[in-house]
């Protein structure tokens, strides 16, 4: 807790390490769900559209979980913490894509950002 100038205690939003753990959980969930999607693709010869929908659901679900956990931890302005989690998730994802030289066009990146930020915001709002 931080003490204000008038002697009141101000409650912080939690340790930054906790939010990094929430991001790690989101990436772990993403990895597990992508492996499951790859298995389903291999086993059932899923169409391209089914795989695209699966990837969208994975982005939304992973960021929803991170936003939900961040909202529970923050206890105030939960939707902003969810948005922050989704945005940081996207920045890491985009950075890894650039490093791997697999960046797509700007439209795909913008759509991915909206999915990540939207999923995180929704998770924060519902926490």
C-alpha cells in the first residue's frame, strides 16, 4: 500500500509480476489449444475456414482468460486491465512474428489486435 499526502492508504493494483504470470498463462493456454487444433486438423482434415475460426476462438479465449485474471487482481477499472493484457499479448505476438519473418499484411495485424484487445477487455469486464 502507498500512503497519500493526507495520510490515507491507497491500494495498488497488484504486483507487476502477477500480470506477467497472467500473460504466461494466456500463452500456455494458446499453445495447448493450438496443439489441439493441429491434432484435429491432422485427424479430421479440417477445412481452411474451420482452422481460421479455431484460431480466432483461441485468440479470444486466451485473452479472455488473461483479462479475467487481471480484472480479478485489479478490482477497479477491470476493463482497462483486460485491454492492457490483450494489447501486451498482441505486442509480444506481433514481435515474435516480426522476428520469425512471418509478418502478414497490416489488415491481418489489425484484426489480430482487435481480437486480442477485445478478448482481454471482455474478460476484464466480466471478472
